[in-house]
């Protein structure tokens, strides 16, 4: 089947697919609306809830069929995201640019006229992609999600504003799927529905009155086109009626299906790219280099939990060339790279799970964990912290560099923590995974919970000494 022209695609997106002649009149008909389709507040709440806790690069959003830019402009103003909006109607793009200037986010927002089906082919990757109430521009859900997912960052998500028919209904609509069919196509695309809002506020009566007013003005100016505008109004009335009584309007959040891997398998498989990922996205090199500055001057021995390839050791060895290091990790491939990097240093590496390793008592001046403990629940951490406390000498310290949740990043960090843990439990149940094995999934805790667990383990003082976004360094004194 031949691809629709841009005008046909716009007409379909605006619920007037039968007549592209209406397209040049849409800017006039819709002049009373800035927010066309998706309510920005719903998107902002979704992004706040689901944005990745490990995000270290400038966050980005692609707004396809952006209309007059309300979602991008308000989201940029609220969360400082870099937003790129594309729409096929030039007047809408001009309004988008003007609104970005009005809200003071013109340096964060970029808007462009174009056919999103063509533009998408040359675009990079984004953290969020929005397809807001413009219908099946790319095809069905399978085609749409497989097309868009190629432009998602690893933890990226797609937000689609659409509608479906409840499975129990007997109603049928040529362009609306039953919910079960929608979810089937989502699954076939390797995606999953993780959140949904079916209660977005609308004032269809007021909206329709504005449409009627502008169409009547056009009928007066262009009497020969009266049937065109009457047909448009009838189509809109039918859509409003269907949304009110027969179909469910929904704003949905999709992401790639998460297939949990056992911890050792996950890190062994990623050993070749481990350092690149950590230096570019997870805390950056600064978070590794600064750790040595917190070591006490008398440091002679240390234990490193989840030592990996030893990214943090370079600066430590510069300051303490003779330090004796005990390193624990479940990934043999990581430890092999570690020994290649530091063949002449005093490193005693063990390919073992530190949750089950005997640390001994009073042996170390420093205990260190870098980007490792965010995979464990409170009970597991509390038990580990007590053992770490016992392993330190009388004036030893424990340093934890990890990503944590705080009020600096989230309005309700505890709610975010609870979400991570509930998602982890859901995935384990869904994939029939054993509670007796360890799986790689990020469950960061709040900074306040981290402090509480360390103090309860016996540490006398816990202080935050460094932060970059969600990467936090805590130092705890024995």
C-alpha cells in the first residue's frame, strides 16, 4: 500500500481523514487551542515518575506531531528537558516557537516543520518519545513501537495518547483496537505497558463550541465550502460521542520488556563495555577519581565490594602506592580485566558474592562500595552493613558511592523507591524467577534510608560528601 501524503496523514491525525481539503483551514479552526490533544500535566507526571534514576546526560524528549508545542514547552519549563518537536503544519510550529520564547525555554526547545515519518529516519536517540493524539501515523501498534524503539535510549520510554475499546464491549470502530489486540501488538513489538491515565481532564462541550464558532465563521467567508466544514463538525461530534460513551481515551507509557538476568551473567556479559558505560553515564569519572580524597592518611588496607574492573583504584594507588586491596566480585571476566590493569599491585581478588564472604573482624582501614549496592533490599543491606562495620578497625571508615534518591531530584523520593521495588517484584513474579537467586535490577534507596541503615548497623556518623545528580557519596565512621 502506498504511503499517505503528508496532507492525508495530517487529516487522519485530526480525525478528518476523508477530506484533505480541510487541512489548510485547521490553523484557523483550532486557533483557540494551545493544548491540542495530550494534556502536558499528564506527561510531566509520567516523566517525573519514570525517568531513569541513573540518567547523567542532558535528558531529552522527542515530540512527534507536537501541534502547538504545549507539551514540550511546559515540560521544558518544569523539568529542564531538551525537547525537539516536529509537526506538519507550519502555523503550529510558529506558535510553538513563540510559546517557547514566552516561557523562557527557547534554548531548550527546538521546533521544526516536517513529515515525522521521514524525519524519524535520521534522528538520534531520546529518553522519551511522545506520540500525542495523532492516530496511527506509522501504522499499527507493532509497526509504531518497533519504529520508535530504534530511537530510544536504553531506559527510554514511549508515551502514546490514543484510545481503545474495552474487551467486554460490542462496539466496533475502524481505527480503534480492542484493548487485548492493542496489548498483543505491544508484546509482539517487545514492549510492555507500564503506566496509563484514562482520567485526563477534558471539556469536550466547550471545545466543540469553539470548533463550531470557527467553522461558522469560515462558512460565512467561504460559503461554497459549507459542506466541507459541516462534515468536519459532524466527524468531530461523532468522535466526542464515541469517547464519551463507547471507547476509552488513554495516555499510555511503554518501555522495552525487561528480561531479568542473574547478576553474575549480567556483569560477565558486559565486562567489555563496563568501563565505557560507567564513565559516560553512571557518575562519570569524577565520581571514581574523588574517592581517594576521602581515605584517611593512615590507610594501609581496604576491601572493595563489587570491585569490577577497578575504575576507582587508579587515584587510590596514586595516593597510597603500597595499599593492600581485597576485592570481591561475582563476575570472573571483570576480575580478569582488573588483574590485567594492575598486575604489580597488592590486590587479592575473589570471585565470590560479598553477601556470603567472611570479611573477618577489624582487618581494614577502609571499606568501599562503588555502584554496587543499589541492587539489594533494606534487609540485605542492613545485614551487610553490620558485617562491614565489624570488618573495620577501630578508626576505619566505610565509603559508599552509589545512585540514590533524594529531594534534589524527586518530589517524593520514597514513592520512587517503592516503585522500583514493586516493579522488581512484579517482574520476578511475571518471569517465574526464584527468590533464592540474585537478578540484576536497579532498586536505589533514598538517601535518608541509606543513612538510617548505616547508623542502625553501628556507624557513629554518616555524612554526604559529594553529589552529582543521583550519584551520591556517603562516608560512615566506625
